[in-house]
C-alpha cells in the first residue's frame, strides 16, 4: 500500500515537471562570433568587428527564415486536418513572435518542423546574444481554417 502511494505521488508530479518552462537562469547566451575588442583601446577595430558580427548572424537568421517561408508558401490542403498553426520566431520574453498557417499535404512534416525549430532557436540565440528586449505582449495562437482549399489563420474581429 505504501509503495502504491509513492508511485501515485511520483507519477502525479511528473506532468507538473514536464510542463515547466526552462527559466532564463537555465539559458546560456551563445558565445560571440568574433573576439571582443575593447572600444577604449581600438574604437575603429571594435566598430568593424561589431559590424562584421551583426552582418554574419543576420544573414544566417534571414536565410533560415527565407527557407522556412519557401517551405510553407504552398498552403493547399484537402481538409482542415492537413492545416497546422505553428509559432515562428521568438520574443525575448518567451514565446513565438508570430504564427503562420501551414499545410502538411504532400510534405515531410518532420523535416518542416525541424526547419522551423532551427529558425526559432537561431532567433532566440540572436535575441540572447544581442540582449534584445521585447514588449512582452502575449501573441495568442489563432485558429486555422480551410478556405477555398487553402489553410489560413482565422482573423480575429476587432470591436
């Protein structure tokens, strides 16, 4: 009987642990892409290094975003079950910066999710590395509908 109570207690707590989001303390900012240069001793070299670092990382994130958008441009579907709403990007306070409608018809869903995850992680790493801040507003996940054979997000009515 005591053993059964321990199991119930253990398994009753597992869902709570699984739902916990990692805190910002657990996250480690990525290392800079170029060596830090003291702007006091060499301001010109420091500015050039900063510009180089910015251009390299923005290009990588931009390229990943272009690849994701290219993979998701065809939104045709036979039924609404082939439509997904996926978070895209990352806000500094947490959560996606936007949502997109995606069709899984004729696609490798795993590869698509992997590419979106890579993009989201790259944006999060950039936000952390640059110390970016956001408005911390919550972007609500919209519903998806099938309209004339196309997956699309349901627009909320504003009052």
